[in-house]
C-alpha cells in the first residue's frame, strides 16, 4: 500500500499551502481506516434553512437531491450485515424532511444501534413536524443541534432572521421532553461553528460559557458542546472568497496543523453515504464528489458489505487541514 495518498483537486486555490497529502505523508498510517464503527448517512439537501456556513449547499429548493426509499432499504440491509457498527449518524439538509427518516430511525434503534439526528432545531416547529420531538424522544435518539452562538444577532446573521428564537423554542421543547439532563438517557449536544474565519476557541471553556448563558437567559440545558471548524468548501468557501480572506483562512489552517489531531480524525472509523447511495470517506469529501479510494464504482449497490472498506486508505485534499488544525475537528467536536 502506498504511503503517499492521492492529491485530489477540491476546488481550492493551488500553491498557497503545502498539499495536505504531502504534509501527512510522513505519518500516512494515520489516514488508513483501521475500523468501522460509525456510518454517516446524508438523507438529502432539502432543508428549511439556508446558512452561510453550510458545506452541503442545502436549502428549501433542493427537492430533487433526496434519498429514495429503495436506497434507504439497501443501506439498512448492509447495516444489518456489519457487526462492527455502533453508531448511525443521520444528516442532511434537514434529515427529518426525508420520507425515510422515521423508518430508518425505527429500524436502526430496533437493532440496538445508537442513532444521532443532526437537527437544526427550527425543524421542530415546521408544519407537519409537530410530533417530531416526541418521536425522537420515544426512540431515544441522540440529538446534535447547531447553535453557533448564544447571542441572537450572531445566530441570525449566520442562519437567517428569526432562526435564533425558533432554535431556543426548539431547545425548550426538547428540555420539556427530558433531553439535556446529565443523568438522563436523552442526549442533547450543541454544535458551535465560528461566525468568522477563525478556529473555534477551547471547547471546554466555551461549553461552560454556553451552559451558563443559556441557562440564565432562556432556562435551557444541554449535555455537551461540540466545537467544529468551518471547512473551506462549497458555500463557506464562496463566503470567504467574497470577503477576500479564503487564502488567509487556508494558510491559517495549514499553520495550525496538529499531527495529534490527524491521528484522531473521524474518517479512520467512519464511512459516509450520499443521498444517492454513493460512498465517501467523510461528509466533506462527499460534497466535493471525492469517492473512497480504490477501484470504482463505489455505491451501496456495488458492494456486498461495508467491511470491504476497513484497512483502506482515505482520500484527502487541502480542505482536510480544517479537521487537523488546532485541537482538531470532527462531527463529535474537538479531537484532542
């Protein structure tokens, strides 16, 4: 197996940073999938919000790019055959808007798997979703909800007017159902994304600030805060480019490269599945159309088992500096 991983064109400016593949080539063993415990499934790009930091380019008009029941069923079949999986992470868009969301939750929870719902909170007050909170609670689904700040102006600037108020209402609804209690089974974690072109601050300290302010201002409680770096692709890359800071941001990420964070990146134990059944190393590679390494095709229809991708290398490009900068970043927050 080659120790130098392929350089993939992710659409970022070239020549401004050392190619990520070369940077990690000295420690290539950190970019081999050495287990498979988590599956992240993107159910589609349909969403009730349009956020500036969204790397999925999701929004209310993305009605065509959504998973079909046939694809959802095939994924369930493959999950049932993979004994090493412990966690299913459902994302989007707003995954709850997909017609297969609730049947997938029911199926996976029935198999004893941990299920995470990447919830934007405002979906809880959308017409037709009035019972969503009760459904999630009854199946003990873990909720990971984006709330980039505990201040209204900052959130609305990033996610749209009125989003903060609806998000707080959603959190209060989840608290009333039992979510966010330290000793309870219903886990509610919040996600912080920087509103500007910076790395997230210390996750532990920021969590304390969030807990104090949300409790004092809105009587809201949650379990943990996950600090996630904004990855410079798609809508966020366009956001940076318009402001003339894309090059600076990339160079900042490179200068903050942390080998310890590289050893803990999420792609070492995870596969990502697109709404159309394509397989990827992570959600970010998925949005760039970078399939898993190896001989194509890579879809849920072309494989017999997910285990085929254990001990395989991971496709990388310069946007991967975002997951390995500073304390590191993953779907579960800081790595180190």
